[in-house]
């Protein structure tokens, strides 16, 4: 199959982007190397400066290796490894591979169906639990409402002593007795006065 112009230009675009990214790194490494060299000239060679120089040398080698790498060839090799080669495969083997692929797809579908069934079962159980809990809450609310609507029996308070006294005072029998007793007392007083008067007249 003939490649289009865009497909042919993609590797070149990738190489250009990689080189563009590596150029500032190379510039930074060169600047760091110049600073280390100037420091070495002022202070002399020290273990720290020697370690920095070794690190800078490794960085320069890495940048040079990346710039020299042909990424286009690497990507083509990766594409060739990913693409199955059926040129030397017998027809029977190709048929077996197709059947294997079909069996794998069917197995995947069965696994998906089992997972969906398990998920549906879990959802159904959760819904049943929620409905049962809501019914219990509704039953509790109905019981509480019915309990609050029942009238409370009020007990008749016992009469107080003052009330009892007022009742006795208002009793007609007692008032009548008082009225009957009063004339008797007056008659007795008149009788005593009648006996006392003759003695007073005799003494006078």
C-alpha cells in the first residue's frame, strides 16, 4: 500500500521536534561546562569540581546520542513488530487463528454478560433493601401518628377542704337546723329573764 504525503512527513516532523527540544539542553550543558571550567581555573581542581565535570561529560554524551538516533527507523521497526506476518502462514493455520480470535471474542462477551448479570443482581438487592427500609420507616410514622391522635383520659381532681366546707355550708339541712336552734335559744333566754325579775323585785 502506497503511503500518503502526510504519512511520509510524520517521521520528519518528529525528528525536527526532537532536535528542537535537544538544542536548548545542549546549550545549557555547554554553559554549565564553561562555568565549571572557570571555577576550576580560580580555585584549582577539587573533588567537587571533578565530580561536576564527570556529570557534564555524561550529559553531553547523552545529548549527542539522542541527536544521532534515527527515531524514524525505530518507529518503523516497532510498527513491523506489531504487525502480524501472514505471508508464510498456511491457510489452515490462519483459519485456526481466526477461530481462536472468534472464540476469544465470544468468551469476552460471555464474561461481560456475567458481569452485567451480577451487577443487575446487586442493584436489585440494593433496591429491595431500600424499599424494605422505607416501609419500616413508614410503619413507624403511622404508629407514632396513631399514638399521638388517641385522646388522653383526664382524672377528676379530688375536692379540696375549702370546697368541702363550702358544700357543707350550702347544705339546706344544716341551714335549717341553725334556723330551728336559734328560736330555742331565744326562748331559754326569755325564761331565765322571767325567773330573775321576781327576785330583783323582792330585793328592791
